[in-house]
C-alpha cells in the first residue's frame, strides 16, 4: 500500500494513479477526481425523486381502489405502467452516474 505524499491517504486502487511519481511516491492528478463529485450529487435526486412519486402513486391507487372496487383492473394497469416509467427515471440516473464514473473524458 502506497501512501500519497500530497494527501497522506492510503492508496489501494492502482487505476487512480496515473504514473506520476515523485521519487518512490505516487500522486493523484487533481483533475482525475472531478467526475466523482457530480456522480455522487446526481445519484441522490435520481433515486429519491421517483421514490417519492412512487409512494404517492401507490397511495392514490389504493385509495382509488377502495373508493371504486369495480375499477380495480384499470387502476392496477395504470399503476403498473406509471411505476415502470418512474423506475425508468431511476435507471436513467444510474446510467448517467455510471457514464460519469467509467467514461471519464479526462483520461
């Protein structure tokens, strides 16, 4: 395990070291860490927002089925379709985060 001279942190991932050495120590290029900040900030709203919408949708669907039991089939079909669309938003957010992490334009 190499100790970073610049940050005094233990280094375990070899792929974040860009072969920039000072003597026998390695340093991490500061621009290489930029995609981690927006990735962390993007995954929160991308997962919390649709979850709030899903909770509201399920609550309204249960309320609608309780009010009109004969319309259960239509309400359930619409509910499942809308839940699938909301889940797709979460998956799109995950794809954006993975693109920020693994398709780093700076490398």
